[in-house]
C-alpha cells in the first residue's frame, strides 16, 4: 500500500510541476508569446514553427490552444493559420517530452535550490515568476525519478499485475485511459512522461504504452474543445479541427499498435526511449501530413459549425475570454480590449450629441439613450471578469494595470450616464419644443464638443500606451477646457443681458450642457493621472495647477 501511495504521490508531483512551469512561463512571457503567435499568422511555415516554439517554452499544447482559440474568437487569426499553429504545438509538446526523459535527475536539486529563494524573495516580479518556473521544472525531474523508484518494487506484487491487466489488449480502451489521464492532469505531456516511466519499469507493456500515448494526444484535443465550448463558433471550429486531426491520426495508427510494439525494440531497446521516440515520430509525421489538409479541414469545420445569428437586443462582450483567466497577463489584455470597445461606444454617443445640437431628431436621441444600456452591460461584464482574476497572482505592474482598467471602466460608465442625461435634456427642452441655439451659442458648444471628442481619443490612447508626453498634453487640455467653460458661460450671460431671443429660450439647457461637458472632460482626462503618478510627475503638475488657480483668483 505504501509503495502504491509513493507512486501516486509521484504522479501528483509530476502534474503539479507541469502546472507550475506552464503558469510561471505564461506569467513571465505571456504577452511576448501572444505577440509571437499573432505575428506568425501570415505564413504557414512561421505559424507551424511558432506553435513548436511557444509550446516548447510553456510545455503545454493546451496553453497554446487557449491563446489561439482566444485569438480565433476575436477574429484575430484565420482558421487555417490557427490549425497550423495547433499542429506545431503538438510537435512542440512531443519534443519537450523527449528532453525531459533524458537522465537529468542530477539537475533536479540544483533547479529547486536555485528557484526557491528566487521565488520567495521576489514573488511579485518577473524574476520571481521565473524562479517559480524553475521550481516546477525541478519538480518534474524529481517526480520522474520518484515514479521510477516506486514502480520497480511494485512489479513484484500480484495485485499490481491484476490492476494493470485490463490494459493489455483493447487498443480502444487503452487509448481512452490515456485520454482520460491527460484530461484529469490537464497535460498530455505529464501523461506521456508517466507512460514512458511505467513502460521502462515493466509495469505496462510497450503496446499499452503506445496506445496510452495516442490517447493522451486525443485527451489534449478534447480539453481544447471543452474549453472552447462557451466561446463563439470561430473558437469552436478551431478546437474541433485540431481534434479532427488527432482523431485521424489515432484511427490510422492504433490498428498497427501490435506491429509497432514488436518493431520498435529492434530499433530502440530501452522501453522508455521507445515510447518517447514513438511520441516524437508519430506527432511529427502526423502533423506534417496534416499540413496538406489544413484548408480542407477548415472548410469542413465551417460547414459543420456555421456562425449562429447573434441577438442584437443585447450587446455581448467580444474579448472577455474565460479561458484567459488562467493567465493574468492575458486576462488583463482581454479586459483592456473590451474597455476600449466601451470607449468606442461612448465616442459614437458623443458624436450623436453633436448632431442633436444642430437638428431636432427624436430617433437619434432615442438610439443614443439606448446605447447607454450597452455601456452599462459591458461595464458589468468587464467588472465581473476583473473580479475573477486572482489578485495574488499579479505582480506590481499587473496590479497597477488592473486598477487602471477598472478605473477607466467606471469612468466610461459614468460618461455614458452623463451623455444619456444630456440627450434626455436636449429631447425635453429643445427637440420637443422645436427650439434651436443661437449661432454664437452653437459655435461655443461645437468647440467644447470637438475638444471632448479629441480628449476622449487622447485619453484612450494614454490608457493603451502609457505615454507620459500624451498624459501631460491631456492634463493641459483639461485646464484649457476649464478656462473655456468659464469664458463661454460668461459670454452666454452677456447675450442674455443683450436680450438675444434664442439665448433666452435655450439658456437653462445651454448652461447645463456646458456644466455636463466639463464633467465629461474630467472623466476623459482622468487616465493621465496614473501615468503621471508612475513617472513621478504628478506632484509637480499639481503644484503648477495650484499656481494657475491662484493667479486666476487674483485676476
């Protein structure tokens, strides 16, 4: 019993080590890996090599699948390119299995010894997460050694032979067991490494091991498909196409499992080397052959999984991929893109306000007020998505980004409410009474509106790029807007004193518009403060602002 417990603990340690390496690498290089995959879609060869390279780093084809299905769901990668990258990922995970089955047990204590102090002293930094990945790699090597040590005495027990006796003849059952373990461990790599180790210890036959390896490949494809089910048709097509490639490979190779089990020992005597060698050759040949079928499988996937008509009654988030939550950097990038989408909706609402200032169009007013419901819905979705990101896994930079995203989301939601109030006032006080602004008043409102649109775009740019110069420019624009708001309010009062009829009729609305526009401008310009604060320039800017305020009061 104790020996079996040692074996199971070794398996658990292997799965845990694989998880630590995968998450550690994604936290350190997540954005860079996404960029590499994004740039590789222009060429089939680059896409295939990118899949190999990225998967070799993260040691998980499932992690690569998460990134690519996210791209596909957002329309950032074509189906053919995505399938090519997934084929490269299968080769990459096979190559990593070959590397990890080398005799590297001597390296395990060194990796753990180096990784633990690095991680404990710098947890929330890239260096700390690199140390975490190093610990995971050391645990994988240690787990493989423990499994070998535990498996050897097990073979002397009759109970063990009975337990593994079910895996001695049925190729379909053996493949399903391999798929099941890959899904339970969330790692086909861990399943293959365990299979190779058990085969080298004589616990399972070589034929069973080959079937388990084929099944592990199927398990990773099924995991990708399950993860893509909540997403749109584009993501499901990609994962279904990848699984189809793996099913075709299994159908072709499994009937020859007995022949391969008899032939491989002639070429590779060591059962462990034979299993891993088969894994590498099988995936390389299968993926190479499937490259010629990418376009056909893509076309078939489109026919079987067509785009479904989306209801237009409620705007749905496009970028909040649940699968990205396992990687904080990826999740923050998804949330940032969705917030920019909210900014685009607010921009359209603002453009409609300009049209309503000039002409009385009740339909445009109603549509603009309805768009605030879209802003509110996306605001709630982004907020909920951000709460699902583990704050403990974020480093200092990512924590600041998380705060910036939620702050901008809240400000844009407030901006939508203010614009809805502006449009409601215009409909009640101008459109329903068929009034119009004076030429001078309309010119002043147009000037403020144009500055609002410009500052909204500049604020979104500052949020996206964290550019210090643009942040300083945005804060300067805020001060100019404040000065203009005061000046235009005084000019309006002068026109009232001059008994200008149109100014008198629209006076209350005009002053309310100027006040609300000032509030909108403050919300749009708020993105400048985090950038200035991070650069240490916020204190100096506030001192300059107080000086200007004092000069204004004296005047």
